[in-house]
C-alpha cells in the first residue's frame, strides 16, 4: 500500500448482519475506495457497546457476520484492512486523552448525540460511554491519520467534533501531529425500509439482508410499500415515498427506463406488480452472487478469523505508532 | 511476591514533588504496606491530565520527581511495583469499557467530583475526562485486582463508585471476575499548610517539600502559623488550629511530651520559639536522610528510569491479563 494514497476510515457497528441499505449507502462505495485509497474498515464492537452493554452477545456474535458481509460483497482484504476495534488499545488510549480536550457541555450540544439520545429513550440515564463516543470516534479516525470519512448527513457534526479535537491537540503540541478530516456524504441518501419507514433496520423488521434467500427477497418485494391510494392500474400513482421507486432509483442501472416508468406511473396505467417484478429481478441478480460467496465463506470461518486477525495486527502497528506520535508531540513522559 | 498477600493500589498525580503532608498522609503507611501487601504505586500522569491538559509539561516533568520522592523515603522497588499510568494501555481499555456501565447523571452526582469541580472553577466547561475520572479510577484499581485502596476521607465516594462498577460488571458477566475493594482511610488526617490553611500544596506556597534544604526547613518553621493572640510568653495560648502543634502531633514520637506542652501552652508561660525549635529539630532529623538519599539518586536518573520501566513492564502484564479476563467474562469477541 503506497503512503501517497489518501487514507479513508469507515466501518460498522457489529449489531447485526448488513442489509441492502448498507450496500447502496456504503459497501458499494468501499469497493471503489479500495482501488485508489488506503482503506481501513473498522468492525466497531466497542462503539456498539455504548448502547448495548446489556446485550454484549449481540455485539460479539455479529463480528463474524459483518466480516462475512464485507468479504461477500467484494471487499478485498489485500486492498482493505479489516480490523476489530476492541483489539486496538491505542483507540482507547487516544479516546481517554481526547476526553481532556473536550468539555461535557460541548458533547451535550452535539446535534447527532442529542438526536440519538432522544431516539434511544435514555432519559436521564445516558451511559457515559454514549455521551463520550464522539471523542472515541475522533480517536478511531485520527489513529489511522485518516483524512476522509464517509458519513450519513446526520453525522456531519461528529466530523466537526473530530476536527475541533484535532485542532486543540495540534495547538497544544504546537505541531500538526494530526491531519484534519473531510466528511464525504454519499450521493445516495438513506434507503427506506421495505415498509416505507425512513430507516431500514433488522430490529425494525423492515430490512432485506445481504444474506437473504431468493424466497426472502420475493416476499420482501411483495410486502413493499407503494402508493396506498393507487388501487387500480389505470389510476395515477404517486412516486414520492413509494418504496419500489426508491429502490429502483438505488439499484436499477437503467436510469432512463426508471424515469419513464415514473412518468407512466404518475399518469396512470402502470401496475405495482410490473414494477415489483422488475425490482425483484434486479435484487435477485444483485444478491445471488453475494449470497453464494457468503455461504462459501461461512464454511471456512477460520479464514474469516484470519482476515480479521491479520488486519487487526496491521492496524495495531499503525494506531500504536499514532498514539506514540501524539504522546510525544504533547510532551507526555517517555520510558 | 506471594499471591496470598492482599493487593493494594495507591499512587499520586504527578503534578509536583511530594511534601511532608504526603509523608504523614500516605508515604509512611506505604513503607508499612510493602512489608505485608502486594503493593502497586501508580505514577498517575494520565489522571493528572484531566485538569492539566493546558500544562502537560508540569505533569511529565514531575514523573521523575515523584519517583525520586518514593525511593528517597524508602519505597523498595523490589517489594513495591512503581508504574507509570500512561504506559498501561489496559487502564484506558478498561476505562472505556466501564464508561458504558455508569450513567452521566451518576457521575454528576458523585460528591467528590462535585466538590472538585467547584474547587477548580470549571463552571460549565468541565473537561469530559474530568467528569469521567471515577470510571478511570475504577479501571486503575480493578486492573490490579486490588482489594485495598488508601484514600482521604473526602474520596470515599470514589471507592463506592468503583464497587458499583465492579458489581455491574460481575452481574453482567454472571461471574465474579473482579473483587470489590475496601477503602482504608489513614488515621492521620490531612496536614495543614505552614500558613494554617487546610491544604498543604506547592502551588499555594505553603508546603514543605521532602527535598527541602536545612535553610528551607528553618524558614518554614519560622513562618509557621501559631496563635495570633498569643503575644507574650506568659499569656495562655490556643492549641487548636495552631500549626506547630498539628505538626508536633504528626511528627513528634513522644506523644506524652506533646500533651504536656499543650497543657503548658494553654495555661500560659510557654513561648512559640521553644515549640518551634523542638519542631525544627524533629523535621531536620526526618528530612536529612531523605534529602541525602534523594540527592544521591538524582545523580543516577538512569536507575530511576529503570525502576519505572521495570515496574511498568510488570504492571503491564498484570493489567493486560485483567483486561483479557474481563473481556472474556463479558463475552467480547476474541481473536
């Protein structure tokens, strides 16, 4: 890996196997990034603990699931370093250090954290690790000296928080020991769940997993939310909020054909079944090789473990070196 | 070191050389503890950063000073493991883990933290690391599986916080992977500063350092606060709040003689000069061998560094093993 390639950090909390929302939102981009970036892919098990301390089994049992998803879609462990967060001590060391450079009230003001606290109904019982996770995320990013981090548009404040910490560390050290980071917000927005809800999530029961069987795919497309007022084929139908069209936008590579279908649907005379058959064909074609590769790999979990182990060893060297760089630049005692 | 000895953790923030208040409050006890306990002595540089992120040089430049003080008073590196907090990654790893098992509001309710936040005039700008330091302290204690921690009486809530975390970890793991800890509050209370203020502190300019020269000692005793209304030798004097008597209580081993002097002082007819001469003699005798040993050691800082390095290596093995124990007991993913 050449040091001249830009460094990108990305990853997933290991709270469940990945779904097609992950595919369009991030996985597909990572296949591009690994060609011309030095890409690190973090299996974020310790971050997942910040709101799953009461369900650690969920977090640990999904490490291999997420790694399988990565490999099945085509993440190449030679080009991309897949590594496990809980086995990189420098991430914890940098996190603890950075917590001294951010105030409690600044963390509480972070819009992403405020929204996520609301969504989780923590009330007054916010785990301290959850409030502090922007500092931990800054540690993750900077430990790899990443300059590019892909994030959802709701997460841009976390990157701003990272850069504030970077600037404070560099100012305190009087040297630019850490680079600032640029958030890359994917063109493709968040894919809705098959029931039309804004968020696709396994726990909400509205997700289509990458590991889905042909029957799962078929059933999911059948259930898919369209326009509830589009009762007869000849009626005009609504495209906005129609999940089938959202998915065609995301997965159908023939954009012109999709635009024509939208026009026809709006005008009336195009049935949901025609659209769903088209979408199902596309999803079956997309997921067939992924499912096949995933099943193949799942028979050799020793290989998947080795990929994680080797990637984590490589990442440990890099992140340990960064912690040393930062400690030395700040003037901590050396032995 | 036999594993049957009780394990004790203690230490000091590396924010300045130690003074005679540390001697009576903790150092003297440590000389006892090292004979029949497995004693770990933490040079707490990362904890010192929680309120000194703007003055890291102070923290790092005092690591060797505190270690010199330890060795000069007779801490034996064969019996006591002297180790450096910032070089023990498991302490950060356990801290980050424990932050998921304590809520923000619980940290904010901690009486010690509330008082210390007030004392430091942080206002709304509390560094997150400062609010979180009870979890970090729980990490320090449990990483060594210590069951005994000497603390000032104002710090007992921190030990209660540690035990709450221990119980939550053990309950989550369904096994007692960590022992609960007992706070030992030293019989000798806090030594006042030479000006009579409740706290002796180098930064308040009212401390007598262990490294003080004979002239420093002499000058300090001369300045020492007595009874401002005790103007003539024959007047009755006040013993309470009289620093010379506080110090005689702490350092004069002839307790009966001290009680007689107190009676005479209360009655009238005993001058401050007589008392101060007595105290000065005792302090000169106490500090002479410490100063001599400190000067001797300060000519061989390589040895002092080696003591810290060897102790830290030993402590790293122990604390890493604890992090593995805790991770495995909680069911985190293993590679």
